[in-house]
């Protein structure tokens, strides 16, 4: 009996030690953005779903939708089109259509066989976190704030929304009843049930509460296959509701842990629940706990049973695990998905790329092939930044502590606290590292009001006071250190005396990025989201040289080409572009479009022909600068061409003011002039 098999089953944490450790070098180069030679990483994961016939597993994430063969786990395709991460996914009951909701405020339909886009609906209201087809496939439903939107699947015609009645009570999950007559939604306060024929609100199930009586958000909701039970999950518990009586019949919890994601097995006998890194199986009829499946290291965000019920797929962050539902054994891991990339650094000889980001995520890659060279383990928290020593023998990384690694041996040489009182500040600064050109000094910021200088032996040399220091860079001769801060200034310091030489003013928001040209004559600085400018300064006199305007969000990283003619800048979350500027004229040379989230770090290859970018979308892109397409301002959705989709993008934002991607002429308002500019550039390909 299943009960006997699962009663004492708990898979040990040691299982993790035997899981495949292959990383993104296995990632196929599907759908590379224009101008990109190579991609490392498949990005992070939001949700997964099996096709109705069980042949495919779809994984929705930060760069698109990966389709896998559900039996061999081979990658079949990557569906791209969303300009931000894909947050929800569902197959139609006949398996012919895939519906996705994204952070770009669109819902998209795809042909599951040809992988071609069928339709795009601009819906607004933020990311679409829940989407589902009705059991007969005639209706597509998705959350949109405090309401559930409905469209006819065949025509896209919109139907009357289902609303919670409270604009602050946003919806996070939805589920159709098996007979298609009702729909349940989990919200901040309740589980709400509507009658679909009339749109009437049939029931509001009592709120989830924690042990202190505080209301918990309902993150997951699901009808059982027979329609008699609704499972709802919150932070501290899972409730099984009897649909007929609208009363709870069981409350499930392990050590005060509820569920942020849950699903019934196809036969209704099992309920899978996940929260944080914990994955559990329950007897759905009795509420008895059957198994704890241990492998996840990060937060779980989705679970899905195969149609035959034999396999459970679970995802979280950069992990996808497959489980045998009869034995509880771990079957496989889908490799290559990656966490957010916060920083990248290239070795002095150009052969190795180091990437940081995520919990204990510090990796080394071969820059020629993209193959994974090693993982450096030792941090117990997010890894913010990395830097190579000028001789290439040491890699330094900053998490809770500063770690020093032997690059060739890939072992930890030493650790420095790197901050006072063994605690991080919350003053709003940044976490950065920089070696002096001769390797004798290391500079660091850790989110407080200071830049700290360290001798190579990790002994403290000096503390430079700068409010909310966010960015640092040494001049090529090592005599000057530049720092940017949340006080909106760039400060120049005498490295030898630790005295301030100058304070450069002009930015109207935090300074997030700093870079010297290789000849030391020009300093570039990038502002935060309320500034959005790149400023060029005479590094000797401190006089302003130029203001570069074009980014629509913060500038997170700056790097000069080796010849000093080009400056590359990285855009933040609502920008997501890499821009190349002519340093002499200040003109925009090109805009590189390919990331779907904030671009956090840039480096040029040793030969200067390749620009490498790391992003919060979990990928690293290698751009062939010579093949970079020219900039097209009318390409507002940044898909590399000007089409009717750009017209729709502008139309949907008509009348909006302030900083806006649809404001083509950058006059502060989206109006008919912007539509005219897009119309005039229709069908213009990037050359």
C-alpha cells in the first residue's frame, strides 16, 4: 500500500551530494538575441507545467519558456517574445496551445507544435502570476490585480472580469473546478469562488491565520480532480476545504510551514506542497503526511504532476527536480538554469570569466567555449561582487565576508570580515570591490558611508567617508580612487594620503557606476533611476565633458573599450539594454537588446571584440561588438525590429507622462508624435 511505503519515508539531505552538478555549459544556444555570439545560463524559473499527453515539460522563466522532452529531459525549444520574465504558464486541455503571462504585462498564446506566437494581449497591471484554461479549453483566465480576467480562447474576446471587490486584495492563484462551472482564487485575504455562467460570487472561504492570529496571504489554490475539495496554501499552513459545506476539513503544517505552491495528483490521492526549500507529499483524503522530498536548496515556486501521476516536477530559483511519486526517489535534475547574476569579472589573460549572484553562487567559466570550469563554495549568503587580482592568481568575492580564492587551485585562501562589528549596514549603499592596478590595495564598499582601503595582506589601510558609497574604481596609474554615492556626488581621492581631492556634482540621484578610461583622462559615472544619465568628466581637472542621455532607468555598470573610443553602459530593470556610446562625440552608437531584466555588470574581452554582460535574468551574453545593430528609437518593445507590436505598445500607454519606454521622442508624454515616429519606421529591420 502507498501508505506503508510513504509512512516513514524522508529523503535525507545527503541526497543533494549525489545530484548532477552540471551547469549552464549544457545550455543549447536557442534563440540568441541579435549580435550575441554565446549565452551562458538558461535563467531562473517561475513556473512549470506538463503537456496534457505527458510528452513535454514546459519551464517558464526569466528569458522565456524552455520546452523539455519529459522522458529524456532533452531541451526541445526556447520560446521568446516576452520582453521581461515569464511568470505563469498553462497548456490548453488539448495540448495545442500554451498560454503565458509575463512581467511585461502581456498574455501570449503559442502554438505548442510549431512554437510560433499566435496572439499577444496587452493587459497592464503588472506581472501575470496566475493563468489557466477552463477544462473544455474555451476560456482563458488570468489574474490581473484584484480581478480575474477572462477571454474566449478561440477569438481573444474579453469577458466580464471576476472581481474581489477590493482593489487592495490582489490575487495570486486561480483554479477552475473540474466541471468548469466555478473558479476559485487565492488572494491576500480570502479564497473566493465565482460562478462562471453569471459571474456571481458564490462563496468566500475563511481567511488563513497564523499562530498569532494574523491574516496570511493565500499563495496557492487548487481544486481536487473530483471537485469536492479545494486546497489553499499560506505561509504557515495548508487548508483542505470541503466545497459543499464551505468548511475546512483538515489543516496541514510541518513545523509551522505552509505552502506557496501546491498541486493535486491526477487521481486525487496525493497533494504536493512547497514552501522555501521544503517539498512535502500528503494523503489528500486524510491529510496525513507521507513524505518529505529533500533536494532543493532555494525557494520552491512551482510543483506539477505528470498526467499519469508517476512523476512530480518541482522548481525553485535555478533548480528543477523530478521525483518518482511511488517510491519518492529522486529521478533527475534539469541542469543549466541559473540564478540572478549580480557581477562578472574577467581574468587579466581573458581566459576565465567569474560570475557572482544568488545564494552561494560563485562560478568560473571558459570565455572561449562557455564551459563551466568550477564552482567556488564557501559563502553562506548572496555573493554580491567579484574581482581578479592584476596577476590573475587571486579572485576576491564579497558576500557576508570578503573571500580570497586561489584561481588555479580553486580553493579558499583566506577570509576577511571587511566591515566593522561583523554586520552589514542598511544605509542604502552598494557592495563593491576593486583592486589597484599593481594589486597592492583592495578597495571595498559594504553598504555604509565609507570606502575602505586594504593592503594586499588584508590589513586595513584607510577609511574614506562617502555617504552611501555605491561604486568605486582606481585610476590606471593607481594614484586616484573614484567613488560614487547616494549623496549624488562623485568623489576623487588621493590613494596615498586618503584625502579627498574633489567632489563632482551634477547627478540628480544616486551614482551607481564608475569607470576610468584606460588612458586615465576620462571618468564616466552613471546615475540611478531618477537621473538616468551617463556623465563624462575630465579625470584630471574634474570638469564635466558631456552628458549622455538615452537610458530609461538606472545605469548599473560602465566600461570603456581598450582603445577608449567606446563606452558601454548597462541599464536597470525597466531599461534592460546595453548601450554603446561614442566617447568623442557623446552620440549613441547602438543599443544592444537581449536581456529581460536589469543588466548589472559589463566587461570587455581581452581583444576588445566582445562585450560580456551579466543580468538579473540569470544569463551572461557575449556580444560581438562589430556586429552590433544600429539603434532604432521606434523599436520600443526592443525585439530588434519595428512592427505593429510597437504601435500597440505605444497605443496602450497613450497619454502617460514622465519617463516611459513608449515616449519615442523623449518629450515627456506619449502622444500622436510618438505613434507617427513608429509608423514611419514600420518594418524597418536592424541592419
